[in-house]
C-alpha cells in the first residue's frame, strides 16, 4: 500500500480543531442523537408489541358481554322456541345498548342470513360483516369499514342436540379502540420525553467531568478516550432503555388491570340484575335453580377470573364456579369475604344482591393473579427483546462514535509534529469502523423479511415440476443462497481491479431492487427471481466489504477486523428480524419489503458521506495487475487455489463443515428441537438469539486473543474442536438449558475459527498470487455448499437416527474434519 507524506504547520492541523474544539459538546450531541434514536425505536417496537394484546383486551369486554346475552337467548331456545319467534330481542338488546351507547349497531339474523332484528329501525344491511357468506359456528372479530364486527353463533335445542339457528353481531366504531390506544401512545410519549430529558442531563454531567477539555486532560490520563466514551455511552444507553421499558410496562400493566376490572364489573352487574330479578319474585337466595351453570359459563367467558360465587351475608359461598387449577382449588375457603368489612381490593370484586330493599348476599369475583402475571411475563420477554434490539442499533453507532474519537485523538497528538504519514486507513473516519456501520445498515434493511419469508412464499404457492409444497416454499431461500455463491465468485476479481466502492454500491442497488420486486411478486416464479436478485446483490456487498477489510488490515489484527465486520452484519440481521416481524403485523408483508427497499439506500448514503475517499481501497497496484494478467487467468488462478493445501484444507475440512453445522443445527434443527422440548413458538426465536449476540459482542474480543497467534491454525483447530464437542453432548443429554449452553459454545467456536480461517488463507502463497479479492470470492462461494447442504444432510440424519442423535452425529463429523484439517495444515506448514 502506498503512503503519502503530508506536511502541515504546527498548531494548524484541522483534524485537532475539528474533533477537539468544544469536545464535550460534540460528544454530548452525538450521544444524544443516538440515545433519542434508540428510545424512539424502543417506543415504536414496544407500541407494536403492546397494541395487539391491548386491542384484544379492549374487544374482549364487548365479546364477553355479547356472549352473555347470546347465552340468555340460547337458554330460551332450549325450550324448543325458534329464533325467529323469540320476542324478547328488542327488550334484551335495547337495555344492552342503553348501558353501552358506544355500540353502533346490533344485528340478529338467521343461519340463512335473513334479518331478524336490528337496533336501528332502518338498518343498513350493507354494514353486516359478511353478505351471504357462511360464517361457520365460531365467534369472530373482523375489522371492516372503520368498524369492528363481533359475530356470535346462536344455537338452539337441548344439550344433547344443538342446531345453529342464527347469529348475533355487535358493531363497534374503530375510533373507540383507537382512542384507548392513542391514550397509551400519548402516555408512552410522555415517558419518552421524561427519560430523554433525564438521560440528557445525566449525560451532560458525565461528559463534563469524564471527557475533559484540552486544558484538563491530565486528570484522567490513565484512562483512554475510547474507554471513557464507551463507558459513558453504554451506561446512558442501557439505563435509558431499561428505564423506559420498565415504566412503559408498568403503565401498561395498570391499564390492562383496569380493563380487566371494568370487564368484571360489567359482567358482574349483569349477573346481579338477573339474580336481583329472581330475588324480587320472592325466591330465596338459597333456592336459585341452575345458577351454578350460569356461573360456570361466565367463568369460561373471562379467563382472568379464578373463581366466581354468590355468597350470603355472612360471606359463605352458596354457589361457586372455580377454574380447573389444583393450586387455586386447594386454597379455597368456605368463607370468602367478611360482609362487614368489604373494603375495595384490586383482585376482589363484590356486588351486593338486593331482596326487598335489603342485602341478601353478594356476587363475588376473584381476579386471577396467575393469569395476569403470565400475560405480563410474556410482555416482559417482549420488552427484553425490544431493549436488546434497541441496544444493538444504538451500540453500532456508539462504536462508530468511538472510532471517530480515536481518529480525533490521533489528530490531536499529531498536531505537535510537522509531518504526518497517512494511509487510507488513517483518515479522519477510520475505514474499519465506517465499513462495519455500512454493513450494519445494509444487513438491517435486507433482512427485514427473514422472519416471514417462508410464510410469504406459502401464500404464492403454485404446483411446480411435481415438487412437494414444502420444497417449493423453500425454493426462494435456495435461489437466494445460490445467487450469493455465484456473486461471491464473480465479484472478487472486480474488487481486485476496480476497488471495493463501486461493487458495494451496485450490490446494494441490486439488493434494493430485488427487495422491492419481492413486494410486487404475484407468483412463486416472480418471487424466485426477486430473491435471486437479493442474493446476488448481497454477495457483491459482502465480497466488497470483506475484501477492503482484509486488504486494509495488517496480518497481526486481520482476525479482529474480519470479526468486527461479521459483528456488524450479525447485529443488523438480529435487530432487523425482530423489527420486520413486528412491522409485518402492522403494515403487511408487502409493506415490509417496500420499507426495506428504501432503507437499503441508507447504506449508500453513509458510504458516500464517509468513505468515498476509500473507493480504491483493496485495488491491486497497476504493476501487480499487469503481472497477474500475464501470468494467471481466471481458470488457471482457480487451478492454483485448488492445488494449495492450506486453501483446500481450510475449505473442505473447516469452512464447509462449519457452514454445514451452522445451517443444519442453528437454522434447521434448532426450531424442531425446541418445539420437541415444548418451547412456545414466541420463545424459540429468543432462545436462538444468544448465537448472534455472541457473534456481535464476544467474537471481536475473542479475536484480540486470536491475533496474538502467529500460527492461525491453532485457533481454527480450537474453534472447530469446541464446536464439535458441544454438538456431541446431545448424545448424553437433551434439555433447554443444554441447548443454550451448546449454542453459546458453538458461537464461541465460530468466533474463534472464522476470522482466523480468513487470515490463514489470505496469507497462503496461492492466494497472494491469484489476488485476495478473487481468492476470497471463490472461497466464500464454495463455502456456501455447506449452507445449502445443511438442511438436506441434517434432515436425512434426523429421519435415520432421530433429532438428538442427528445433532450429536453432526458434531462428530465436525470434530473429525477439524482433526484432519490440523494434520493436513500442519504437514503443509512444516514442508
């Protein structure tokens, strides 16, 4: 690499003034921008996560009330009366509407869609949810024309033979639910402002005292600027994210509990009115008929209730329905409450029953803390996921900030000298940091659809060449992987001769176009072509970024540089997968594709802004290009690589087995294994996250240690052995805890071996002769054989040996291949 001598006058180096003039102000503003962005992302993801369950909770109140009235109709129809002859509908639903005037319309119609009753004198039949379509015999909630339609089937006959006689439909304005959601959103907005202001003040104090100005820098001389900046930003980011999520979840819990209480009060009031009516007829509270059945039906309607009872004035249960839970049943007491001391309790609701203007007893309901805790527990896991995603995004920009500060510190130190030796990697914006951030932005946009791509392909399914449905659904991913491999093989040579920037930009553009056309795809063939474009573009971008990192790094820190690049990609993949799944519920699959196609352009903007001066980084000198053109063509270059034992040993005995285990174990076998262990679908993705987190945050530190080895064969061998032994452990034990342990060990294995493997082949004679860009392209392309073979190989072993044995056999294959690699590579190095 050529060096350029730059001469400046003492004290006039612009870099020092640029980065250290009012340093604490610049740092504060940069971190504040990152902080606000992370908080806004947290708020958006939290709102998407909470909105679904909150909407369901709000609608459930009306669903419970509607079901109660339908059950009253069904009890009347149980005596043989036809729904069309039931004359009590106007009185029943008029009273219902009087208590809930927000309801827009109520319909009752026969099983043949013939109108029987409507709340309005001149009903708008077009407002019904379905016109002539069969509704089936299940309750449904449909959003249509700015209204929620709650439909309930009505059955007649006795318990031995029930027949569908019609439907009841309650129409609610969407604005009713939106108003509640806006209240929650406004509350979260206030929390965000509170957390942001508090964090900003805390941040300013930290920066003021921890990041000294030029005149007082000696006070913290023992700590590097990098350490101080990283500690400050990490502390503020973590505290703000955890604080916002905790307060947001607490606010939601309060709102959620209030909705449950309101629902219980509404239904309890209906029971009270019915029982009061019977007591008013002179029937004793001890002689109510079939009241246990009524309480049992009510209990089924409200899952948050643990029991419901009618008690006398002494608090003794006369009639009672209890959920089927032994823990709750074992704690039941004969005396439920003290009527003389019925103080309001959050989980206990008591409504007095009146007979001749005297209290005859109470309707008593107990709200189940267990159900609420389970719901909040699931939301807590969602909140933790949101915090992790927000921190991933925030820390990527924090790392970039730290790199800028280091560049500024070096500029400040060089101000005292008159001559500075500069290379491309010594620019004000360090290449490695900007490349990592570019990779993160690109991966984030590209991977938004990863969580639902097979589902989207299933929607476009059509028969193809006699293949099974499952195979056809997997073809878009296979097409993408194939095009990645082709692109990697072709792009390496271009990078050698033109530099990294243009291949990267073109790859990003192709990826964006492919993502856009995924949203427009109307057939499985169109989706195949679109995913092929995405894969080809991704291969170009990956090859370009990897080539510039390898060419710009020195041998002693190359493993660390490659691991940092992989961390940027993995960080984008992890955070994007979570965000894309949440976005899909809000704007649909096609909308996510369109958003991704726009976001992918951010990486181009970032590269042009910070890295345009490095456009020829990684480009071979003209003299070297001339020599290679004269001596080594495309085919002869590949032939030289295939003759090199280090290259082929790394490929066949390390890279391909590692890729085989990665896809076969992590992406194929893991969901099946966790499902077999009884893990809920929502938690499977969370349990798989430690792999990516280790690759983002642990692998770069591991490679600090790896770079100390002159002989990179040692960490490659240690990594492969660790991964193989971890997978073999499934031969002896199988549990969720073991899965997490094995996953972390496998991630450490990949972190140890990946960067060291790239460093190993990049220093081989054949690679240097052919050109690193071309050689890395061929290597990465052929490595994809393991990715493509993973599901097929592991699937065959599962069918033959079973799930746990298949994983342990996979580990044995990896371990044997690693031992053979060490033997071959050691002999080659010795010779």
